[in-house]
């Protein structure tokens, strides 16, 4: 049994078949507060045997009680879970804040988004329809959508609640049962949500959570023959491994693998609207966002003007502990801070000019993982800073002179997740939207306030498949064709 913990020990355990339990080996991992660098809890360091127990519980549920739950009843359960998340929003936000280092307002926004995901998919459960197909005389042909069965979900540390909601919410709505492996860096809120699912009436085994390291638990989940579909959000390198492992047994996957989002600002743009969105898109969650607008492409006539305005906004940004609810909290861990600083050191060595930086509060805990936001100018398009995902509050600015050049710059990375275009020209808006290699394109906004209803996913190295919106339900189901010869 795990040691007694000062804070909510029951939550820091795996949840399998509605039972909170330690890893079968008894091994644990430390939970570190990014604001202080201090250990404040432990979680199970699970292994393949724990994953197997969770998958077996899920399979028994899918073949048993879950198979008798109608689509309408699934919707009612998800609505109850949405209500429970809302009722416990402060508790969940506090867990997310300490676990991830999120400022208070963002942690609360994530809890609100989680409730909205469950609410949206609750209403979608009984809207997933098949078709009838005109065919030969004497035949009736129809299609219907069936769940895969047991779906595996590997959830990253940057937005645990939101990514859990869009992934697990869609899978449950489509009739699957779930085994979730959260990041070892941020899983406390998801453990609590899984407990809430049990409390509102989901049958045992419908939703299970197993904590541990990626190369141990994540690998075991991806390889398990009892997993019928895998949803993974994370790095392209790990996504490649997931694909390869899943391909060995022909298991379908949905992959969201990061981005290098361009914010393309033309000279006719409304800068009063653009500047706040540009800032938020790179400093939200300390820049640890796959859809971050990390490249700023500015048409030459307004290059200096816009840089000056964005630079002024950067200098006003304050960085500090999550509980202070400042503009930017800490990065998730020391290695992530070191990664961001390595990018900045490379830029400095290459002579890239820093326009402005934010301010880390002078009295922050010495052990916290803080990084001031940095705005750089004239970043060469081929430089690593303009090509690779930094995953920190670093914005790389560059100029363009023509629409064609803007498109070429925007498309010149291996990523294609989100792009933003700022222009009043209606024709240009559609031309850019067509030509950008990106899963989402936002015109005169960036992110559309999260948009639970909006299908989300990428192209190229940003992955494939879609989550969010009704489109997600197609990926979490398989289509069956039934041809009846009745004469």
C-alpha cells in the first residue's frame, strides 16, 4: 500500500474497475509542483501488468453491462459527468494548477472546457446515424456505426483536462470504453474525474486510468492486443513509435503531434484586434501549447509598427507562481525549461535580435521552472527556432512582401496544425485559407475561444485524424455494411 499523503491520497492512485489502487509492484513516482520544484505527492509507477488489469476490466465492461446501455443512456451519463465536473470545478482547477503550474484563471477555464466537452458529447450520443443505400432489386442495404471496443488514450501534460475531454468524451459517446494513460507530470485532475465518473453511475470498467512513465505504461498500452483504437497527443517522435507499434496488429490510431503555428498579419489588418490575440496565442500555458502561434509573419510595410506594439505588450508580461494568477506561470519541469533556454542560446549564437522580454517576478521560489516570454525579430526561416516546436513562450518574427511569400513561409515547416490570418481583404482570406497546409485556419481570430464543436487535428507531421466536434465520433467508430437479400 502507498504511504499516507497529506493531500488527497485516494486521488493519487490508479482507478481500475472503479477501484483506487496502487501499482501491483508498489512502485511510485514523485509529483512535483512546477511553481516551487518541490515534491508534494506520489502516483503509481505502473507497468504492463497494471495496464493488462485495466484492459481486462474494460473488456468485461464492454462485453457486459456497457453493451446494454443505450445511446440515450450514454448521453445521460455524460451529462451527469458534465454536471459533476461543474460542481467540482474549483477542486479540479486547484489540482490542475498545482500539478501543471497553470495560473488560476486558466486552470478554471480548463475545468469549464472539460464540462463542456462532456455536455457536447452527451447531446451527440444518439445522433450518430447510419444510411440506407439504393442497390439491386431484392436487396436492402444499410450501414451503421459501431464502437471500436476498448480505446486507449495517451494524454499529455499541457492540457490534461481539455485533451481528456475531447478524446475520452468522444470515445464514450460513440459507445467505447476507455483506458487512459495520463502524463506522469500531470495526472491528478484526471484521476479525480475518473472517480467522478464512477460516482455518477458509469459501470465499473467503462473508464479506467493507469499512471506511470511513457516508455513503460504508454508502450504497454499501445502494444496491448486488447486495445482496439489508440488516441495519442504528444511529440512527432513518440507518435511515430505509436504508429509503428499499432501497425504490427493493425490497430487504428488518432495522432495529434504538435505544431509551429504561423500568425500571418497583412498591412490592412486590424492591429488593435490582432495584438492581444498574438500575445495570448504564445503565452497561454507558458507557450506549452501544440496550437501556439509561435511564428509571427508580418507584411513589410507594417513590420516595425507591429513589432513595436507586440514588444510593448511583451515587456508588460509578468511571470510567477501559479497561485498568483499572473500572465504566465512556470514551465512544467526543469528539462522543459532547459529545452527552451537551449533554443534561445542557439538564436543568440546566430545573432538573432531580441526585441523584448517579459519579467519574472523577483520573489519567485528559487526551485520553480520559470522562463520569461521572449520576442525575437528577423528570425531566418530555416533556423531551428523557426522550424521546430519550442513549447515555451518564445515568438519568432519575420517579414514578407507578397501573399505568395507569406504562404511559402507559413508552409515551410514540417508541421500543419493551426494557422492565423489577419486581413480585411475577403478574397485574400479565402485564398490563404485554401493555400495554407493546416488542419485549422483562423481568419481575424486565433483559436475561436477553444471551439469544442470544431474538428481539431493536423496534416504533415502534426498528425492525422480529428478530435472535437461531431467528426471525432467517426474516428471512434467503425462502419459496418449490411446487405439483406429478401427477394
